C-alpha cells in the first residue's frame, strides 16, 4: 500500500499483426483485456488487489490505444526502450483513481 509518491508497474504484452495490412498492432497477453479494437490493462486497487482490509475496491483502466507500429518498431530496434505512460493516481473524490483514465496523454517510447 502506498500513501504517497509515485508507483510503477512493469508488464509485458504481445503485439501481433502485419504492419502493411493492419493499421494498428493487435495486443494480447495475460494483462491485456477488452475487445480486439479497444484493448486495455487494469490496475487493481484495494480489495481487487488482494488488500482485504482496504476500504477501496477499484480498478483503473488504462487504454492501449494509440500505440502505433512506429512505437513497436522503436522498442524492437532498441532493447533499452520501453513504452511508458503517466497517469493521475488520485481520483476526484480524493481516493484512488478508477475507471478509464481521463485525461489520458497516451503512451510514449522511453529509452532507458
């Protein structure tokens, strides 16, 4: 449980498809959820994350949309690259943020 400061989550997903046929990559993996045209990952919070004594039972939905073939290519060419996003962890009610992230500035390629 974090009271203050930033949290980081690292996970791997698969990107499939053909760059010449598919406008955007198709994502899969154990963390990926949603219909084929609207994939996302969840961050579980409170009871959903196994914290049985928490007052919170929330999930934060982070879209995988806007990740392009160019982004995938950048990460593939440089093994020191990752896709990264930053989101607000505190919701309007003062508790943990939940539901679909808004505003969402998308994902960026970061070189480590």
